[in-house]
C-alpha cells in the first residue's frame, strides 16, 4: 500500500464541576514517505483537540420535563393533606411546572380525539406551542375565549384561519362556539392545582363533584347514619349552581388561596363574557320536505366515537339531584369545584349546628356518648334503633349532594322549625337566595322522603330481645324499634322510562318500541340492552326492593324490544315474537323475504344460541340487595392511602413502631440486618485475634509459659463468644 493513513479516535469524558461533558478526540497521522521495509511507519504526528457538546437549547420544551406530571400531582396532594389548615401562597410555582401542562394536554387531547397520547409521541411543534401558552399565562398575555388568535390548536383542528372569508369570520365571532382547545388546557391545569388544596379542607358531608364520592355513597350514609331520625328537611339550592357574583366566588377562593396569579386567572375567566347565539337569530322558516334516507356518517380517524345507545339511555335516568352541572363563564371543568368552594361555608355552618343541637340522654341506648359515634341497635340490623320519645337523645345530621341538602333530626318538631328558620336566614345573608317554608318542607319519616330517586321510610319491627338477668337467667321479650328502609321509587322509574319514550300511559304503562335501534342487528340490539340492564342492576344495588325494580325494568325493555322486532320482521304481535325468539329473545328471528338472514349459517351449524338473550327475565336472577356495613368515619380509598402515607413518614410513628416491636420481642427487618452486620464484623475481629493468639502460641519458647497460659485463656473465651454469636445469628435467621 503506497499511502496509508491511520486515524484512531479516543474519547475521554471530562467531568467538570457544573456536570458538563467534554470530548477529547486524538488523531494519529502517519507520514507515508518514511516507511520501514516491512511496511511499518517511522513516526506519528499527533493532533488533538477538545470538542464540547452543544449547550441545551433553552427553547427546547423537552428540557423542561424533569419529572412525570403524575408525580408532581402526587406531591401536591401530599403537601396539602399533610397541612390542611395552612394558607396556600405558592401555587404559581406549580403553574410554571411544564410537566403539568403536558399532562393537561394529554387529558384534553384524549377527550378531543378519543385516544390517549403518550408523552413520547407528542410532536415538538405541539410542545413548543404548549410552552408558548404557558408563558402567555405567566406573562398575563392569555385571553379567555379567543376564537381567531391561538397559541395552541386542537390536533383535529385543520382550519386555516388566515384564509377565512369575512362572512365566516363574522359567524365565528358572533355565534356560539365550543370552548377553545387552549382554554380547556388552562382550565385543566388550574383544576389540577386547586383540587388537592380544597379536597383536604372540604367537609365530609358533601358528596357531589368530588373524587371517590357518588350517589351510592350518599345512599349508604343515609342507611347507616340516618336511622332513628323522625323529621327531615329537604332543600333545593340548585339555583346557586347557575352562577354567583364574581366577588363572592373570589372571596370564597381567597379564604385558603392567596396566590395572585391563580386568583387573577379565575377572576378573568368569570368576568370575560361568553358569546352565545340569541334565540331566533338563526331560525329560518323552511318548507317541510320529505325526509330522505341518510347514509351512515363515517367518523374521521381522530374523531372520538359517540356514546353508545345504552349509555345515553342510562344518562336519561339521572335523578333530579344530579341533573344540573354548574358551568360558570369560561371556567369549564373548574366550575363544579368553585361551586363546592362556595357551598363549603354552608357545610361548615351545618356542622356547627349539629354540634349545638346534640344533647345525649342517659336513658337512650343510642348516641348517648359524648362523641355521638356509638354503634347502635342490633348488630344484625345496622339500621335498627328504638323509637323516639321525649326522653330520647336529640341529634341531627345532614348531607349535601350538589345543590340539594337533606337534614335528618331526632327531636321535637318545634326545634326543627327553629333550625329551618335559621337556615333560611343564613342562605339569605350568605348567598342572597330567598327561601321560604314551602321550599324547605318539614316531613315526617312515615310519609316517605324522596332523595336520589329512592324513598326513605320507616318500618316498625318487633324483634325478640334476649338478655341475661340477675342470677344467670335468660329472659326473652318482645322489643319495639324502627328499621330505616331505602327503597327505589317505582313511580320515579316509570317517569324516567316515559321521558325516554319507552312507555306511554300513566295508570297502566304500556311499553313502546325503541325505533332508535331499528336498523341494528338483533345481536347488537340485545347486547346494548343487556349493558343497560347491567347498569340498572348496579344503580339499584342498595335498594331494598332491588329485585322488584330490576325485574320491572327488564319487563319494560323486553316488551319494547318485542314490539320493535314485531314491526321490523312483520310478525304482527309480541306473542309471535316470544314464540319464535323465546322469552329472552335469544333465538334468531325470521328475516324479510329476499334477504339472507344474518344468522343463517349459525342456524345451519346449530349455533343459534350465540345471540345473547336478555338478562334478568326472572326475578330470581336478580342479585340480592347489598347490605354491607358502612363505617361511620368512612373516607375514600385515595384519602386513606394519603393519610396512611403521611402517618408512616412521621418519625414519631416510626419510633413508636420500633418500641412496640422491641416490647413484643419481635425484630424489624432493619434491626435484623444491622444485627447481622454487627455480628459478622465482630466475628471477623475475633478471628483476627485468634489468629494472633495461635501464632503467638506456636512461636513461644520455654521461657514464655506464663504468657502462653494467659493466651490460652483468651483463646477459650473468644471461641465461646463466637459460638454464642453464631447461635444468635442462626436464631435471627429462623
């Protein structure tokens, strides 16, 4: 080879104090003119230079994501539950965390497109726009409700707003439009920041718009805690959810949060007007035209699927207390949280009244302890309590679900009327809401109180009480008590079915065909209705008449489908449909002539039963009512986990556990490991000493007999101590 060049690259990583990395590259260049006969090189020239990596780009959003957004949220929840009474002033630091903005982008994108977007798949252009949105919020350049000037657009929004005509621009600016994508992200970030602050402070008596609390929780609380209450006050404050004065909302928010940046953002969202189309602006009278067949619309790739029919139907069963969701200005998902913040003063006031009203009686067997948390009644019936009387304990309790409150009182009716008068005055002064006695009626338990489409009523029972008298004699006698019954309202169920056009008629309801599923197959229709029935079974899980009410729902659905199939397959009557399709409509029905039946091959192969029949066609198939005991101081699972984690972090708790372990003679894993290490180290030291003694004894002469004697004693002592240590280690391992 006439000309040869060897280049050897060696990389040397140099660590500096600021953790920057430098790369040293060395080139060895050989001169081809000076060669040895064997092809070697006589000399090399060395050129070396240092190449430093490029400094991180401050405009690169990926450098700002140092942690996971979920871990940042967990940190906020822990901080607020650790000190729930402190005034929060440092929320702007979390508003700057880019991880929260990325997490909000993922959540809103999932709602927009119907698919979750992993953080690694977010495009850099979207991250740069998201960073620009965050900076605009921090610099007070963000404006709510912007319709043409965006920092960030939705992934499915492909509109070129720069090339729109004046007519389209005017239509966008003057008509009702959905909330901009960037507004939803800012709302999500504010919600993630404010929710842990107030969840640690909210009353345990409020259950709507909060994580881990739902209508089932309310029913279980009523069943376990409201037994024995004779008088009930049911109030409707849902008009507050329509909106409140901005000043009152901000004052309620500033009781616990003193961060100017967050307060100004919420205030501007409340103050900025929302553009809505006036009724009648776009209403144009058109001639009635014949309805044409509409083709099925094909969804776009990034378009979320609409709710299935069974879910829409179940949403139609929403009780009156859960129908209204607050929407204040541009607050969006922040509105329910703000409503709970404003109504939290009512919860605190009611808690104070409950403590004032409580008067225990020594002659009463329930609620006669100072804390009022004694277990009452028979253990087999958690709701069983003795009847009331003038010498019984006075007590009251309440719950709030959204804008609806339910107050239970055990005491004279005069005291209940006084409490109602005080409640009317408080609501008038605090919320500027005029209430009267008709809007807050006082009802006795015997008349039945409707709440969340369930009727609360009292059943008098006469159980046999057995107890041991003086002398060991067992006495059995009849007792008198009441049993709180939580029953699903059949009348309300019929009303909901009629609203969804499944029924007609009042006294003798007749099922109507659900023509919405006319073009669906029999298998798909049955599957949709089975999901609906399964959801209804879960909704009436804690109703005493669960079997009866679910069997009634199954009857209505089965009759509606039978009429639908009779019209679709021209079978004339429901009886003929049941004859062909069986009681549960699980067999395939006959198709029209000239069309190949959908399940023709299944029929030929004997697989006709693959069509799922309707569930719960018999009352015996409906599951029993869930009577699982509900603890008095119940808390959601996430709050239990947070409080347990905080308690374990406390050094006092750790020391207490260690002392308890020592007292019981147990060994913790940490003490076990430290003991093993200490014993092994001590044995090593003893081995060194024994080796020295042995060497001394082997090298000793006749003149050192006295020294040998002492060494032999030390040798025996060390050997015995090592054996004891080994026994201790073996016992610890066992």
